[in-house]
C-alpha cells in the first residue's frame, strides 16, 4: 500500500509517499481500506515536530478517515468486511489502509460520498466532547466562535444551531462571512475591522457570550474573559496566536467563569468510544437527513499531501481538506 510519511520535521515539502505492507488488525480493531483522509490542525503541527501523536506514529500523520472495512480483529462485534465507515484514528490515516479501534468508527452517514465522510470525525468528536458534553451547550445559549470558517469553528456553528443555540461567528473576509451564514451562524463579527469584545456585548444586549470557542489563544484569552457572560465557559482548543495568555483574576472571579482546555488525541480509548456513541445518537442522524449539511470540502490526491498542507496553511483557506485515495475515486 501507499502511505504518507514525514521525511524530516519542517515544511510541507517534507511529506513523502512510501510503499509498505498493510497493517493487520489486532484485538478490538478493524482494518479500513481508506477512501479519504481528512486534514486537521494537529497534522500541520505534527509535520513541524510540535505535536506528539500515539507511539509509533510520530512520522505518520492523519487522525480521521473514511472507507470500507477490509478485515476485523478478534473481539470485534459491530462491523463486518464491506461496511462503510468514518472513523477517528490514532495516527497514520494518510494511507490506503489503516487500523482503527472499532469503538471509534461510525457508519458513513446516509447520502454522503464515502471519501467526504473523512471530513467529519476529528472536529465532530472534539466539539462534542468540549462544547456539548463538558461545557453543557443548551438551547438559547449564545456561542462566540473564533476561527469560524475552519473545521472546528464550522463544526461548532453547525452543532450550536442543531442544539438550538445561536452562533456568533468571527470571520476575516466577506467570502468567509457568507460561508459562516450558510453553515447556520446567527450573527457575524468582522474581527479585522470590529472589536470582537464590544461587538459581542452589543449583539447579546450587554450580557456577553454564554460559551466561547477559541483556537487563537495568546491575547485572545484576556479579551474572551471580557466578552463572556456571567457564568460563561471558554473552550480553548488551540493556540495559533500564542501559547501564553493573561488571565485577569477579578474578571474570572466576578463573572464566575470556567476555562476548559482539551486535546482529543491523548484521551483514553473509553472516552473516545463514549463520544462516538453520543455522536451516533445525537448528530449522525442529522448528517444523514441533511439537517446538518456538508462543510466546504476540497480534494487532493493522497500523493499530493504536501500541496494539501500548503493549501491549508494559506490565508484564504476555509472549510475542510480531504486526501482521496485511488480507491476513494472508485467509490464516487
């Protein structure tokens, strides 16, 4: 089979394709013939040597795939060869075959092109674990979403809308604003021209946002405290704008705020399995019936992973990117 590996930590040109034998599923695992492999922020960090994946996958990126079950290991019970699945993997997803813990696989949503389903697991697992389960998203809440046109931000908008909350999307361009509205954002903030704190307070009648999704970090942390409603929860998912931020303790205390952070990869297998079951019950039906539509998806060939990474790092990128294998092309 063909798989993508990191020849040396650094630029996108260091992603190369190599030939190797397909892996074999162990107990509780399934072997998936990959149709598509989704790109995510941790993949870019891993390529630069800034993200630590599961042991053994240090140079093999890829955290989400879709495809067809090829073989099953001992102790599996749900899937059989030929089943179409989308799955959260523990690395090495940029490949024609990958081993997946069975509990982290979900059926491909009805009506979805098989390769495109690879764009779902990583962001839907993350937003479900944080915004829904830990932050207690509920109907009527306001949710301020930074990075609203990226994979995590777009998913946060869709999930908020699905559960009856109102998303306020921070965007940097007219094109991205149109995209956020299409996804279900209720209000927009053009953060390059508007102060997002003042605008959030204006849009919420001076109260602030009940929940905040942030991937920027750095100086955004202090300002998120100011933009949050009393009793609000700030969900920190990345720190693209800097790893250090300032917390003004009087604001945190007086408002009774909660700051939570999470990285999906290191979560125990049992936690990932619980998230998968939650997703299947609450969100997968909406993906199947069209209540939650596909995000913008761009396709690259598996062998063009370097070009796909460069495209994701460009300022004008929005939506998701999927690497499509030759098998994925056959399943269109």
